[in-house]
C-alpha cells in the first residue's frame, strides 16, 4: 500500500516562494502520472499540476507560469515549486496519482499566503 507524505508548506508573504515535496513508500511512483492537488476552506479539492510518467506537465490556468511540478524517480518523490504566491493559493496541498483509482490521501501540507 502506497503511503504519501507531503511536506514543505508554511506561512509566506504574497510574492514569496515555497517548495513542496511528496515522498512515497510502499510502491514506486515512476509508472504513475502524479498530481498536486489543493483544497481551500469551504472548497472542493482541485488538481493544480500534473506530471506524467514521461515527464509531461500541465497546470491549471491560475498557477501557470508560477508553479513548476517535477519528479525524482530515484528518490520516489514529486515536488512543486511555487513562486509569486498569492493569497488565493492558500490551501492544504496534497499529492496523489491522477489515475481514477487514487492512493490513500496523505495529511497534506498547509500553505498560507498572507501579509
């Protein structure tokens, strides 16, 4: 069973940067397309970035040009570099496969963008 552990969140001022990491155990991630999701208070969880097993990436419009998703197959991990952060990026961020059948969700990592 895959266990996902997200880290790297925190409190940052608008315009700041954070890098999130997702470490997996129990199975290799290399064959899966992976995504970073976020859930803001009172809103549904949304997919913000994805990376395929062949390193194709795509982003939701609101983060294009600011966020970069990457993966390190040697370390069985996925990352999200977030730049030019805005208050509306405030949410709990999760990683998971984008396949229909998901892994068990991790605890996520809180990102708060505020002055």
